[in-house]
């Protein structure tokens, strides 16, 4: 049974600076798609946001085992 995941990301200042100077780090959505593809997951939505969090990702994990592994990596 698949599960929807709401993943909220807050970047530190050094990470934001690296995004400005390193072209391959600018497309955060592509980096996120590559990270979740290891779990046969598909993104539903990806948003930039204002406030405490910088990015919001919504994606579906195919099963509980993949969800647990993904959450362990993002802890």
C-alpha cells in the first residue's frame, strides 16, 4: 500500500550559498527526484516556500518498507 509523504526542508545559510555558486545544486527538485527514485517513489508536487521552511515536497512511497528506509535517511 502506498503512502503520501509531506517533506519540509529548511536549508542552512552555507547550503544556500552553495546553491548560488554551484550550478548543479540549483535545481533542488531534480535532486529530490533523484533521491526518491532509489525507492521507486514518484513526486506529486514540489514547492518553494516562505517562512521557517524553504522547500516542500509531496511524494508517494510504494510501500511501508520504502517509507521506513526513506524516513531513516532523512532523519
